[in-house]
C-alpha cells in the first residue's frame, strides 16, 4: 500500500464514503479508471476557466463546474453530498499538495 493510500485509509477508513469508494473501484478496469480521470479533469478545467476569467461563484459556468465535480465523484467513487463537497473544497485549499495541483 502506498503512503497516499495509507493516509487515506487512516483519515477516512471508517467512513461510509471510503467503503463505498473501495467497493466501487475494486471492480474497475484500467479503462474505467481512465474514464474517471477524464471526468475529473473536465470538472477541473471548468473550474480553471471560471477562476481564470474571474467569474463569480454564482455564475452559470462556476455552478456547472461545481456540479460536474460533485457528479464525477458520485459517479465514480462515492455519493458526494453538497456538504461533503464543501469539506473537500476546504481540504483542497488547506492541504499544500492539493493547492499545488490546483494552482
């Protein structure tokens, strides 16, 4: 198990979302993982467009990015509620590894 996987299991291993993600991804082929990556990258590109154009979070483009992000997680990994997505966003801005990726 990689260091990243160990960290994930330690932090979220007791959550239903973690269990759901493990169960879903255990059945995925390499092609499935590639499709999941494409969906995630599309959401990230939509965020980058909104951010790069200084669009307000209330803009249709920014809202579409938010929905695409949540939908991709829900489709491929676990049922992602709005509250869970807010928590992810907080993690993305507080963890230097995520900040580096998204910046």
